[in-house]
């Protein structure tokens, strides 16, 4: 009898864990990603959990640093100079599951999309190509 209770409990816990993971995982739609995303700051903690250290924008009186993802898979990172002129860095992007690959010429960087809910995007950026550690960053979608 004890063996059957153990098996039943084990199966119940396994099913609960699988259901829990499926309920929290999300499908990221490219349409949700398109648009302008203002850089809010870095997440100070492990694996995307913790408080947000606000980003110091290049020229806050001119505008906030942001990244724009276009439907045609082109993108641009925009920062402002002291003269309020936009400085743009262009690249292409590709979404595969929860991996967002940004490419410019021969260089690529992969972002791990931690979450994309409403107007908040949280991504983990590899510090080096061979590193398992990520710097997690928060963006807010411009309206």
C-alpha cells in the first residue's frame, strides 16, 4: 500500500510540475516585438529576478535611448548626442523561440527573451560569446 501511495504522489507532483511549466511558458509573437522599446535599466539579481537599476540615458533632455524592431527584421538602436542628434546603430534581427538574434555584418549576439508581457520586455544578454552568464535588461514599449 505504501508503494502505491508513493507512486501516486510522485505522479501527481510530476504532473503538477509539468502543468506549472506549461502554464508559465509563453509563445513570443514577432508582432508583439515590433515597435520602439525604451531602455529602462539592468536587473540587479540572478536570472532576471531582482530590482531594476535605472539606465542613464545618453542625453535625457533630448530623448530616451531605445531600440526599434521593424516588421521587415531590420532594427536600430538609437541614442542621442549632446546636440540632440540621434546616433543610430542598425542591424537585423531574428526570433527563434525565446532566442532573439541580433546581427550586424559578421557579428551576432543572442538575447534570451525572459518575458514579453504587455509593454515590458526582459532580455538576458550574454556578456561574452562563450559565457553562460547573462546581464538581464528591462525595456518598456513606447506608445
